[in-house]
C-alpha cells in the first residue's frame, strides 16, 4: 500500500505537470519553447533555450569541477589510506550532503562572488560561481558511491595485479577503475541529477539573467531558477509556461535517471 | 648440487600479535621444483607470500630474521618491491584473470614493466601462451574476454601471464585445488617443461601432487618446518613421525 502510494504520488505529479504545461506548449509549438531565444513572458514570448543552455552549462561545469575532485578523493581514500581513516572520513563527507543548499548559496555569495568579481572580473554572479558551488555540492554523492564501488571490487583483482609487479597507481588505473566502472558512472550521473535539479543555491549565485551567457563570467539562469523566480507572481499563460519549463526539466531528469539505472544494472563487464 | 637461490635463516613472520611463521630455515636451489605441503593454516601460503612481499598489503604484517633471494635480503633496505614481484611470478589458488581480453591479460604485466610496441607484445603473448599449451586453444579468440575461459584454461592463462614477465621464479599457491584431474595433469606437465628455465615453488594441499612433480619437499606444520628432504625420501622414509602421519592421511 505504502509503496503503491509513492508510485501514485509520482503519477499524480506527472499528470499535473504535464496537464498544466502541455496546453501552452501545444499552442505555441514545442519548437518555439525548445529553441526560442527570448523569454519575455509579459509579451507572450516563451523561448527556453537560454535556460536550457544555462542548465546544461552549469551542470557541465559542476561535473568538470566535481568529478575529478570526487574521484581523486575516492581513490585516495580506498587505495592509499588506512581503513580507519576511511571509516572516519566517509561519514563526514556524507555529512556534506546534509547541509541545506541555502547555506551553500550563502557561502557562495559571501566568499566566492566577491572573489570572482575582484580577481577575474565581471559581476561575480556567473556560470563559474554556480559551477563551483554545484561542484562542491555533488562531491559527497560522487565520493561516497565511488568508494562503495571501488571497495566492492574483489580483493583478488588487486592482489593479482600487484603480484604481477604493477605499482599501486597502475593497479588503480588499469584494474580497479575498469572493474568499478559502472558504479563510478552511476555516481557521476546521480551527481549530475543533483546538479541539474538544484535551485536555491544556483538562484543565489547565478545572477539569473535570461540570456545565453557569452563567457563563464556572465550571469546565467537555469530551468529550475526560472520556475522558482517567477512562479510567485505568474498568472494565466505565464504560469502555464513555467509548468512547461517543469515538463522539460522533468524529461531531462528522467533521461538521466534511466541512463543511471541502465549502467548500474549491468554490473558484469 | 646447484646453488641456493632462496635462503631463509631464522625467518619469522607475524600478523599483528599472531606469529604465523616460526624460525624457518631452508634453501631452495636453482631449477628445482620445490614442493611445500602441510595442512591448512600451517603457514605455507604465508611463506610464499613473504617471498614476493605480498603480505605487505595486510596491515600489521611484519618479519624478523633474514629471507634472501639470490643473495639479497628482500626485507632489507634498497629492495624494489615491484621488481621483486616481477622476478617471483605468482599463481593463485583460484585463477583470477583480470576482467579484460585474453591478450590484455597476458600483456598486462609486461605493459606495466614498460614493454611497448605491438609486434613485441604479440610475440611475447604468443610465446607465453605456447609454453603453457594454451596457444592452440585460444589463438583465434585472443580478443575475447578471459572470463569466458574454463577454470583450467584460466589457470594456465594466469601462468602464461607470469611467464610474459620473464621471471626467475614461478610460485604456485595450490594452483590445482579447484581444477579437474585432466586440467591438473596439464598444469603439472607444463611445470615439468618449465623446470629447465625457472625455479618453481609449488605449495599444494594435495600431497600426491608434491610426490608427482617436486624434486624436494618441505613439510610445514603450525608455522614451522618439520622436515625438508628429497621428495622420494619424504614419501618413503620420513624421519619425523608427524610427516609420516600427515602423508598417510592421519590428520590434516
């Protein structure tokens, strides 16, 4: 019953979002929504391309920052440090995931924005700032799942490789990584899902201009921010257009989740 | 009598507080097949893993006394562990091919050691597979996954993988414990052929296997060496009662 109610809630949400969002999409045409450059809701112009590109840029940036850091961290903790240190550090890293996103955003505004403004130029509120904050936010997901999948590699693989005269680093790169590949990919995709869905922290540091950013230092608006910023005062068609934004976001996240499920299911190489 | 290439003098080994090897004294000579028999937990695998310092991976492992390979104290300063492990190739009880192709499995160690060039690797892989009599069976599917091979083939692949490193020693830790009699026979045959080029140390819990292939045999019990002698002597007229009991199957 309870399990079923969770499914039915998902179903109701889906029907609701699509029900609210579809009519306006049909009315103006999907192409206009996906590829329109101008978002002027008061003039009935609902182009979401700047936000779609914004979401993808910010998410991509978050991965560029979060993935190398996260994987390096996971490798150091599993291959090059003692079990005791790992037992101590892993829960602390996981605690990072529990910090409210407003706090991340706040830290971004207070520390990161002035830093970027003073040292790199631009207004500070930018793609770069959002990417850095999101990159930090997805670290716990990537680290913790990667550690789990590296630890799940049979001990014999590591021993076999080391007995062949491979160094620890060679063993990690040539044996452990390929063997843990599916788990690591799943961790990256889950981190990506988190980054693309994050709203609050991004609103606080992104600048939120509904234009396609020309550089990493320009302000950007994501799909999620678009909804959160305008829903409070939107009415009528404008409101429906925001639901349409939700539909597109929904589809993107569904695609990512499906990929994540597929890669983590085929465990055997 | 040929020279001793492994020499243990008062060698002791501990995992934390637990002593796993007590005052081991023995010599292994060049180009012999040296069998090590003994019941489970007698320290035979630990001794093997001490030789290529694989015990180092376990936290709390430490040693006392000396263990020399070709005159060099391997626990002394200045020993390159990586190089040591290349010189003493090891085959494990359960075949553990890496989750890669047959070719990559054999080429793995050589690649790690810095062998480059497709032609040289091809030759090395073919050569190693021929020596283990695996070449005819897999030559047309070198690129398929090594995990698809049968257990016996996998174990011979692991042996080939060692040979590609051009080691001086081949150490086998109960290599046939999971194999059927025919695969076992093939491995034993291969070992006899390899004897001219390598010094072979064979740990086995199958006493008959030691009787079949080993030149000399050591009997380990509770971390101690009870007896080392020519294999015929061990199996026909052991000087220690415990050895006699063990090979007659009274315990272990």
